[in-house]
């Protein structure tokens, strides 16, 4: 089974990122939060599924691989996009991230 390739978008050089760090990037009409923890990168939809607040402004929980919505405290898995506590109940999108030749790329599908 094949899948359609998405649009690859470079979000910077690895050397430009701290760890841990989160950044909001905008690709077309989508906002994505990209998170670096050590040598790993993760990308989720940036808008909290509970209300219109940016996850990129929340705390990163390195040991749990989660990011917290600063508004009401739901945390989201960086692996699955699923909320780990209330009040959010819906997942946010997860994007594939690759590192190639020192650059970080996210894959955005239409
Ligand atoms: S807006 Fe994110 S938990 Fe409420």
C-alpha cells in the first residue's frame, strides 16, 4: 500500500534549536508546534483541541514526552497527539518529522 507524499517544509537547522524547545511554524493555513527534546523532534497541530490557544507557548515535559496547554493545563502526547488529562478530550494532529543533512523537516499533507 502506498501513501501520498506530503509537502516537506524545512523548519530550520538542528544547530539553531535548543533542547528542550518548542516553536510555532505556519505552513499555509496550518499552525504546527515543533518540539525538540535532545536529538529528537516532534510536530503537532499547534492549536489546542479544547480552545483556540497555542501549544507552542506551553511547558514541555521531557520525561513524559508531552507539551502542556498553558491556558487550562491539558497535556498532549508528542507521540500521538492525544490529550493526557482534561479538559481537552480530542487529539491534535501529528506530523512526521525528519532530520536530513542537519535540517529539520516536517511533512504536511493536504
Ligand atoms: S485551551 Fe487548552 S486546555 Fe483549555
